[in-house]
C-alpha cells in the first residue's frame, strides 16, 4: 500500500469532525461521513473505524469533563448547559449505564456522557457501550446512503 496524502487528510478530517461533534462543537460528522462514503475515497470499514473512534474519544473527553471539570460547568465554554445536565442526570438515574448506547443522540447524548463522568462510571464499561451506539449510528448512515 502506498502513502496517499489525500486519503490521509480525509481520514484525519473525519476523525476530528467526529471527535468535535461529540464534544463542544455541534458538528456535522454525519455529512462528512456520507460524503466520503459516496465519493468512494475511503472504504466503509476504514471509514467506520475512524469515525467511530473519533466520536467515541470525543465522548471520553465529555466523561473527563464530568469527572474532573464539573466545578467549571457555569462557564460559557463548558460543553453542556445546566439544563442539559439536569435532564441527562434524570435520564441517567432512570436508565443507568445502558443509556450510554444513546450517546450518539444530538445534545442529550453529550450530556449523558458528562453525567456518566460525574457518576464515576468505569471507563471499561463506558467506552464499549458508547462505541457500540456510535458505530450503530454510522452503520445506519452507511445503509441509508447506499440506498440512495
């Protein structure tokens, strides 16, 4: 296999778009994912691995915010509002760690991952559950794109 700087740039862009979409910035990693898939520039397994890894690691950053930075939650730059934290906290208390499978859901998913950090959910439990949910979302996008 030869080095392809265009492919490397596309994958790096996909990773960072997915990472940031799971954290502070409302991103459009799904749009980039679909575009790369349609372009044929990246094979599906590689694209799934990069997008899922980036998005999962973005959620791990949220977990760390909840675990270690919650005292800063009133700051403008904090990734989750007090209202989102409250709603996610109630949902997390009601549904527990299985709710991490829904960490991909816009807005609420970010808050759930922060609350998981606040609740000190073990990362060995957190990461697989979040990754499965994120992978399922990207697979659903791939299926939808392939049918168009």
